[in-house]
């Protein structure tokens, strides 16, 4: 029982720190965010912050890893060969992005961490490369070009969706991503047989 109470407090503390950190990052660069300012905004003491994180960069890395882990869970359910399942899985990812839009908007912006953006791209690398190179339909080298184009386009699509305050539904966006991605792959396969 006591452990459960401690876990809830730790979760709450981390949630408050994350929210305060994101709010501060909307206004200034990470290097300009002080731990003192972050703790004041989150209404926690510095010792509590340092019990969980070494500095603001450590907090950012852990926030990024959490986001990547959650997206990876959704991607693990993706079956490239089942278009309907693919749409539903990608829709879940868009819903997750919507629920965490403030963070995603920040991380995918020009002020965001490019290495984080690259990690998102790497998450789907194996799935796309495997799909493209199965049965030797195209070479691994050609598949990597298609992959690079596709992932960059998907990140750009998500950025535009976030910039336009997510006016389109998650389902619409998922269908668009799947249709564009599969259309590109199928087109490339046909022209390189």
C-alpha cells in the first residue's frame, strides 16, 4: 500500500515536471531553462528534481525516450500486409500525437532535437526496408532511398498537421499516410521489376 502511494507521488512529480518543462520550452531554448525556474514552475524543490534527473537535458532525453517507446509500441502492432490494420495502428499513433500535441509540436519543430527526429525515422526503418526488399523486388540500396523519402515526408506531414492545430481527424491522417506510403512503394516496385 505504501509503495503504491510512493509510486503515485513519483508519477505525479514527473508529470508536473514534464508539463512545466514543456511550457518553459515553448518560450525559450533548453539551454535557457534553469532548474530553479523549472522547480518553481512545477512547485517542487530542487532536491526532488535531482532525485529523478541530473539536469534539464536528462529530463528532455527521458521525455523523448518515453515518446519513442509509446510510438514503438504502436508500430509493433503494424502489419504492412494488412492495410486496414495498418490504418488503425497509424490512427492510434496520430491519436497519441494529438494527446501529446504540445510536446510533439515542440520536438518536431525547428527548435526540436534533430537527433530525436532521426530516432523516430529509425523506428520504422526495419519494417519499411524489410517490406521493400522481400522477394528481391528492389535492392536494399534502392529501398533505403524510398525509406528516406517516405519517412521525411511522414514527419513533414505530422508537422503540418500539428501546425494546423490537427483540423483533420486522426483517421483521415492515418489513411493518407498509408495510401501515400503504399502507393509510393507499389509504384516503385512496378517501375523497378
